[in-house]
C-alpha cells in the first residue's frame, strides 16, 4: 500500500470514529441535499449535465457531509443529438466546524465509448485522484 493510501485510510478512520462518537452521545439532526445543472462549456464547445446528492449530519457543533455525484460531457451537432462521451464521477465527505472544514474527495474520469468514429478524439484514458483539503467558508 502506498504512503498516500495509508494516510487517506487513517484520516477517514479518524473522521468516522469522531462522527460515530458524536452520533452516540448527542441527538443529531440530518438532512438530504443536492443539486442538478445543465450547461454549455464555452472552452471546449460542448455541453454538460451534472447531478450531486448527499446526506448532512449535524452532531452537536459539527456538520458532517457524505456526497456523490456524476457529470457527463456531451456534444451536440446537426448529426449527433447530445451524445455523452465522458463521465466524471466523485464521492466525498466533509467535516465542518463553524467556518473551517476538512474535505476528502475521490474523483474519477472515464470515457463513454461509442461506435461512432467521430467520438475517437474525445476519449481519454481513465484516471482518478484523491484530494484532501482544509478550508474555510465565509
């Protein structure tokens, strides 16, 4: 196992233990959240559709979010009607205290294969990355 993977597992374990402890000792509120979006990408001259859903816990003074989403890039021409060529998927969690948060997110990108040879230059090799961040909101 790589060093980055070990650190990721340790951080996720700490977050889960903190969350489980807070849920057991306090009466926590929870709610679903999400968003959807359809738009045009001016740089690559294509369209996108995005959907993200999640679940937010409020154990005491903390907020803890689990979320997942998908975005599809697609092209539209006279001959092709909004055909997707790439999928971008993400899943993550955020632990927030007041204005400060810690976030862990996994993102992976996959080509959506088509029998149409016109899509060949849109395909990318699958890739994925993990991100860990500390931030603030105002």
